[in-house]
């Protein structure tokens, strides 16, 4: 049997650079923690912004903190269709050549020139958990979901290191395809 | 290698009983063909209805023809959340105990007492195609998707008989989770 981790389902959200936070919320503004996320040091902020695409928009999309070097907007392919953008499936932080989008906050708006992605599904593990699971940072594994709508996700990225703890991150499309709920256990399966 | 079939992605749609068609469009009304579907005798109609849930609604959802013994509304889990209903994942026609919903057409509305489902993913095959693939009607198989977002769907139902031809039917959530487009080839994998 494979190593078991809990699923964490990501709804659309964004991470902001300090400069874009200042543009959207005002100079010197700091994010207010709404609640801690499972990954150490990461939190959902009280603050939200509107995301405006060529075809549609989403009001009040939550910001995750803390700020990052680059603004990154994470949406599902369902969301992408509604907005009218064509983001690639990408690992967090790999934003080169990804579509831009318009963000609107209470103090102003910004048009990011890139940074819209569909997040590559991945498993977070601490170094100790990765050792126990027998996998390494950047390894590609499968993840089996034994639900009422079972499937095996292929090409799942392991992200391990300090600041990570066991959690399988998927978006809402992926969760729905597997009838997966937050906290459900899934199983890491090493590739042949 | 497994037998290959093309994917057909179902957006939300509905099938109507003759009585519900009369209630929504008027006594004696007949559906107008918009275009043939891949499955023999099935077609997308010109006609559309509004689906009203407790939380949200969808305007202009397409009717598929011809009429059937029972009205059946097929939506994704993403759609179900927007409507505020909790349909089970079900095989077509197995509607007992499924949620009802309100339908609104140009001549009237109906509140169906059951019939809202998330369709169980399935493969249509003619008898000759099933023989070639080495599978039988009602057999449960896996379907492998070798895309930019690869995965293996488990518990996929084979539906074979006259009036079927090779096609893998999934909903938009499932297609998005696998980055699958209409007409993409997928592979049937027999279960051990």
C-alpha cells in the first residue's frame, strides 16, 4: 500500500507581489490573516480582489498570503473558460509565457502581463514524510483516489522540503472528477 | 495496448419525457433537430430550457432528443454546487431517489420530483467494437488518458448494443481534470 495523505482542494485564488498589493490596496497596506492554511506559514487573507478576463469576471477572489516575489493567479480550466483565457497547467512560480489578466482592488487596478496558471497537481511532504513515503522532492508519482468516482492521477509532482507538510493539492475540476472532498485520504503510488 | 476510442464531452443538458416537453413547449410540440450526435438516432435539439435550483440557475440548457420515458437532467458537480443541489453519480435512466429540480420553458414550467444526476462516465461501443475490444455490455473497465494532464479513470461502464458506437462520455469536470478535448483518443484498459 502507498503512503496516505489528505486532499486539499484549491478554489480559485491568487498570490500577490508587494508592489501589486500596494497598487490594489494602497501603499504600505498589509494583508490580514483570515485563517491559517495547512502548509506552514501560508494563510488565507481577509482581502479579496476581482479578476477580469476578456469574456467574464470573478468578484471577490481570495488572496493567499504572505506576499511573493511575483503575482500568481490560480484558476481551474472551468474558470479559464468563463474568463476567456487559456492558461497552461504549470508548477507554482513557473510563470514565463503565461497569460496576463486584470485585477481590481479597492485602491486601484493592475494588468499583470503574465501569471495566470492552472496549478499542476502536487503533493506537499516534509522531509521526514518524504523519507517515510520513499519519494524525493521533484519526483513524479501517481496518486490513487478510492472514492465513489475512483481514478488514478498520473504525473503528480512531489514538493518536499522545510515549510511543507503532507497534503495533496488539486483544483476543483480535479476534485469533482474524483468526487473528492477536503480531507479525504488519497494514496501515493510510485511510478514503475 | 488497449482499444482506442474518441472522447465526447458532455456539457450540462437534459432529456425530456413527452409530457414534460408538452408542459414546457406546449401540447403537440415536437423537437427540432439542431445537429446529430455521434450515438445513432440521438440529436441535440434547437430547443433549450432554464434550470432553476435552490441556489442558482442556468439559462438556456440544451435539450437532447428524442424524448424519453423519463425526464433526466445531467449536470457536473461544478454545476450542482452552483444550482445548490446534490445529485449522485448515476448511470443514465437510474433516477430513483435523485433530486428534483425546476425547469422553465416558453409555454410553462415543471417541477420534476426526481431526475437530476451526474452521469456515470461510460464507453459506448457497437457489438462489433466491443468484440474487438474484448469487453462486454455492463463490464467495468479503466480508461487511460494520455494528455498533458494524464490520468486513469477507474470504474468506467461499458454500454454496448445496437444503437451504440465507439465514444467515451465524460462531463466537463472530468474532461478538465484530464485536459481532454472532444475527439481526443483515449484507451480502454481491462481490469485485472
